[in-house]
């Protein structure tokens, strides 16, 4: 029944290959074609040698008057005026899907990259699905355990939540994503590496993710040297794969991890500009900011047994979290984890800035003790941040503020709680109990400091009398 419904969904997108045109000009990254009456999104094949033995695939991304704008999944070398362009079907945005994807590494077209032979597909769906209707969403009310103490305790995630990881390059976001993929309470992981360097892709899969993480994951790769159209397609394909596994066997909990949302936006900027859009904010055309919610809103929770939890990394340019892509991402996500370069430079992993990070559903997912423990730890961290410079030069004088004095006394315990090796995982209940114990000990210590100060004050008053 599923195969029949999938076929019905994609049937309107198929057509014969009778429509053809030819290359008129190449401008930048785009081919301008003539006599090619196809709609935007149609898949095409460009005959490079004119004899049909060498062809390259692409999509129609726009048109003006009688010219159609085509972008290819590969380079433009060898393209010349008059090269035949043939229509393949009226939508290039179709995804071949199947359980055989699990444990595999594929590119943006679904082709295997791991040298393990062809993949058996069982169904085909539109690359851009209908999304989830607002009233069809299930509330985010079940915690999503990541195995990372600082996240589970301070910015608790829920199944079906969409979370952003904001950082500069080199602060540990890819390592954090891999750690979550290995230890998270998900049935299937779909990991999209968009715009990464080729060396980093191999390191991520072999070293960070490892065989254990890969065995229950699908990795979709589109490196920085590939076509921007292929990078956009890889992002959409990863989301379609996550939707497929979410709907399998009556429902599964899927983790969709995309690194990075910024490079998706940059790729869409190149596609938009090539199709004739005018740049708006910092060179980004309007299509970028309309595509971000289309991509992100497809994650979410349908039922208590079917959900997609989305983690999207966002590269922050010059520590400016309000730059266009970061600002737009914050508006459509359900919270943000901020990775701090200062913490990373000290060797702290994960380098999560607890005071800047927020999960919009954390309060709903936590019991009373968890909420109180989180509030107490944030209070201590804020106090430490306020006196950081004084402590560095030895100018802080104890006795003025019991909260700060307590934070200084137990700062090593706080640092130990918030750190963990990348290959370790902690159970969610144990993390919550550790947080509550740390907060309780801090409150008792502060009460003793206040009582001791009050006792000294009474003694001084009695002596004066």
C-alpha cells in the first residue's frame, strides 16, 4: 500500500523525454537555454559531446522571457553553444528511498560513496514533502536524551524539537554532533554534511562517528567543491530520508543532524542569484529566507511514536549571532546552543555557553527538582562570569556576596560536571540526579556562609556593646 501511495504522489511529476532545447549561453554558474518549455524544478540532461555518449544532469531553476536558466550537478567544462538539452521529467526533485540506506554514505543524488555496492530502493517520494500541518503536530513533551550532560541538564531537548548549534569554525560542533549521534535516544540518525571539506567528511565518519554510530545512521554528503544545486539537494534529500524512516513500521524516532544550515543558505544564495534574483540582506536573495523554514518545519513530532528531532549547526561570522542567516535561523528554531571559543581554547568539551544557550521547551520537559537545579547552576555560572577578571588578577575579596563565594568554592565541581570526553555517554536520569545534588550542595554551602556571616555580625555587635 505504501509503494502504491508513493507512486501516486510522484506520478504527476513524470513525463516522456520528448521535450528538448539547446544551450544559448553560459553566465557564471548557470546555463541559459532556448526552446526548452519546462517548468522550474524539471530535471534535464545536457549532451556535452552532441552524440549522447557524455551527458550531465541538472535542473531548471528559473526562466525569463523565452530563456530558461539551468544549473548542473557537475561542472560546466565542455559546455558550448548549441549543446542539446533534453527534459528527463517534470520534477528533478524526487528521492529514491528504502531501508537499505541505513549504514550507508550517499551523495546528494542518492548515489553510494562508501564503495559497498548499489543500494536497494523500495519507494520514491517528492524531495520537498508537504510538511506537517500545525494542528497535526504532537506537543514536544518527552525528553530527548543526547548522552551529553551539559545539554541534557541545562538545555534539555525534547523529541520533535528543532535546535540550532551556533559556533565559529573549529569550536567542536562536528565532534558534538557525532557524539550525540552515537549516544542519543533515537532509532535512526540521518546526518547531512553540507559544504564540508572532503578531509573532514572522512574524519567525521571514521573517527568521530565510528562504526557503532554509522550502523544506525544514514550520512548524506555534499562537499564544498560540489555544485551549489547539489548541496541544496543534499539538504532536502536528508530531510526526505528522515521523513521516510519516521513513517516506517508504524513510526520511529529519528535524529536529523545537519552540518551546516549556513552552508545550505549559502548554496541557495548562489542558486537564487544565478536564477536572476536580486540580492537583499548582505547579498542573500529572498529565496534563502523562504527556504529556511521550508526545510526546518519538516522536522517535528507527529505522534508519541513518530518524530524527527532536528539539530542544525549555524556558522557565526565574526561572533555576530545577529547576522542574517543566524538571525533567521533563531526565529524558526526551538532554541539554540552557543559554543564558546574561549571555553574551547581552554580545552573544555563540549564548549557550551550555558548562559547564552536556551531550549524553549526545557521547562516543560523538566520536573520541579530539575528546574530548580538548573536555575541554581545558572546563578552560580553568572556569578563566576561577573568576577572572572577580578579572579584573574587576584583582586576579588571574599565575604561580599555569598552566591559568588559559593561559586568560587565549587567552581572545580561545576567545571567537572559540565565537561565530559567525547566518547563517554551519561544516562538522562543520572545526569538529572547529579545536577540536583550539585545544586543542593551549593545551596547548603551558601546557607552556611550566610549563617557564619550573621554569627560574626552578632558577635561583633555584642563586643561593641
